[in-house]
C-alpha cells in the first residue's frame, strides 16, 4: 500500500490487515511512503522510512530492488495491492515481472478509474492480465470495471467498519454542529458545494455550526470561500485526528458532498456510531449505503438547494431525523468487520 497515513482508503487498508490477521493469516505490510498513522496488525516493512532522505531516479531503483528482495525472502501466498496504479510503465513492470509468480489481488478504491488503470484500455489490460482477482470496494466500481475492461475476475468487497468501535466520551456544553470530515481536496470532496448549501440553509440562523474536520492542500481555498460567503462565525475548521469518533458521535448529522468516491468511510463510520448522514448521490457508494429517509438523506449531486433542503429537513423535521437516527447502526451491520471478513475469506479460498 502507499501508506497507512491520513485518509479513508488508508484506514480501510489498516482495518483489512486486522481482518486478515483475525482470519489466521500472517500479515506483512509494505508501505511505500513513510506515513504511518493508523493502527494495524502484522509486520510492517516501511520502505518510505528507509529512503526518506533520498531523491531521484536512483532512489526508485534501490527501493524497487529492496522490494523484490523482500518478496523473494518471504515467498508470499498472496499479494493484496492497495496502491494507486496509474503510471502504465511502472505497473507493467510490477505486474508482469515483480508480481508474476504470486497470486495477486488488486483493490480499486475509487470510482474514478484513472487512479488505477491506464486511460489506454489495451495497456490497462496488459497490466491486469495476470491478476488473480480485482476487488472493487462498491458494486458500482465492480460493474464499471467489468463494462470498460471486460474482466471476468472482478468482485465487490466493501470497506469494513467497526460497529460502535470508536473510543469517545459524551461532550457537554458544546454548540450544536453538523460535520463533514475527510481530506481537504476540493477536486474530489467538493467542499464548496457543502459551504454553498450551508449558506442557503436555515442552520446558520439557528446558530448551528458546520465543523469541517481534516487536513489537505485546499485549506486556504476553503477558508477564503468561508469568508466570501460571510460564514466565518458559523464554520469551524479542525485538523485531522486519528480518532474522530467523539466528534462524529456528537454531531447532529454528517454530510458528504463529493464529486466522486469509492465506498465512503465517513458514511459507514458515522452510521456505525448512531449518527445519521446526508450525502449527494455521487458515484460510488452513497446509494449503496443510504436508504433515503430511513438512515439518512440522499440528494442530487451538484445541487446546493437540494442539499440545503435536506439539512433543513433534519433540523426542522424531528420525526424524520429521529427515525433515521434509530436505524443508523443496524443499517451498516452488513459492513461490519466480521461480515467483510467472510467475503475476503471466500475470495482467497477461491484463488487457485
């Protein structure tokens, strides 16, 4: 994997290590970057730390040789690749030479397949022709891969969640707030849509705050957007934390406004803590997680007015809100670590 650092995909990868360890596998984690935030199970080989002070092409060659030696030393039964794989030549070498002797499972974590496949389909097929399986983290990702590349070995295994697994305490004497959390990356998360919807809603007039929790390259851009909308007294920015559960648990609801996703952890994590959610119907994941008006609200994407109306509904329609909140936890039990573990065990058992 690229890292075990900040992000939903990285958190899901860390949980996968715990799942595989619980199934009785000896787990070895190779991190390309020196960014280890989340807890994990298994033995960590931190390639990023070994080369943290080096730069350039020679570094890549040395790192590659060390990785090959590590694979030969352990002779693994399976390789589960969680990286982004959008550089064709690099992936051609890895898949057809470095991984050629191993049972390899590639995980695709975003509906935007440009993160995982070459835009030239012929080249993409070359890089995945030896794959034992390709795992899409949503049903829509699975269908899209099958449609665009005609692969026959694609399965859907959703991201896991620990039901009520967070460590949190009840907060007292805090202002009421709604929450959005994730990497501050506008081109993916579309926080501008969220801010515009919040401005249109009646929440600021009720002194309900919007908390944006996360770290990323677009913090300044979003802070400027908040000033532009005259929301500086209503929006609170908080930095990334490994343990957001206390903040999530005590939010009125959690919002997601992304342009695209994979299988958004913020939704299943929030629901697992009993916090209902509002999400735009982006590709992919929200429509698989949310049953509209049962555990949350699902609205048209890129529609600030629809998102604002949904926010108002949860504040001013207590019957709807209470009903969604009462269904939150049970709605994601099918994504619990124990249930997702069964899917991984079935997949690995099927690989010859």
